[in-house]
C-alpha cells in the first residue's frame, strides 16, 4: 500500500512538472506565412518600387542591392519562399577546391574538366523560378586591338517573364538587355535603350564565371593556334622563295 501511494505521488509530481514545462501564452498565435505565386511577386515588385522610389532611368541602379532589399521586403510582409525554391545545389565545400583558380593553368578545353562542374553552385530546377529573381547570363564582347578574339563575361539579368516551353517540363525565361545608344540625328544625343525580348538560360554567378572562363580559354586558344599556323605558312612561303632564288642563281 505505501508503494502505491509513493507511485501516485511521483506521478502527480510528473504532471505538475509537465504543466510548468508546457506553459500556454495568452498572446495571439503568429499569423500563417503567405504563399508567393507569380502574380503576387509581380504585384509586390510594383509596390516595392513605388515605396522605395526606384527609377527605371537611374544610371546607378544596383541590381544585386535591389534583389536583397526586395527579398527583405517580402520577409517583412510575412511571405514564405518555399513556393519559389529554385533548387540551388551549392558546392560541396567551397574552401576545399577553388575551381576558378584551378583554371588559370588550363590551356585547352577538354572533357577532363567535367569533374569541376560537381564543385559549382548550379540551378537544377529552373521551373520554379519567378519574375523578379536575378540570375546571370553569358555576354559576348567583340574583339579589340588589344584582344583580337571574342571574350565573354557574366552579367546579371532580371527575369521578367516565365513561360512553359512544353518540352520536358522546361521553362523559357525572358529579360531585357540595357545598352547605351546614340542618335546622330540629334547631335549624338546618348540614351539607354533595351533590346526586344530574348530567351536566356539562368545561371548562378559561380556557374556563369566558370563558363566564361572556359569560353575565354577556348577563344584565346583558337587565336593562338591561328597565329602559329599563320607563322608556319609564312616560314614555308619564305623558304620556298629562298629555294627558288637559289635554283635561279645556280642556273
């Protein structure tokens, strides 16, 4: 009998302890997170631009700063980002292998470099990307006297439209590319123009940097190979000319 009383007493102590452990607050429960969809993102972008006073013709417009501020704005509006997860695969250990530095010693683009891709942060499911997100694309730079071959650089782009391509669940992305143009009829007046809609493949900054490095290596390699071949042909031509002169002289 005493043992039964001790057991009831201990059980009572447990219940009292649990009561103190799970204290209930009189405060109202937190509001549920709001879900983002494409229409909502477009609406909130317009609201955000009005609130912050962003101007389309601002020459100092910082895309990355805009994205960071817009993201914070959405968080403050109690939105969840689960619906716009872009399935970004981060590099396994960014301190272990510096892929971009390793390319400095590369002189030829081969499939031996394919293992590097696993070390890069890349988008594997772009079907969930939304208008307003910033990604990177590859831009070509025309040859110059200093570098007489095409070079490439990664540039940020704002996704403006997303369309289902209907092929393997793929998605087509549209954006705009802003460039300085001049009007000779108006005394060379300069202004910012935008090309028509162009299809882009969205990349992370790291992935875009890597691709540009490979393309620059390949472009330089082709030009160097051309110079070597040209020098070889000139030597053969010179040698042929000299041999012809020797033959003429001996006759």
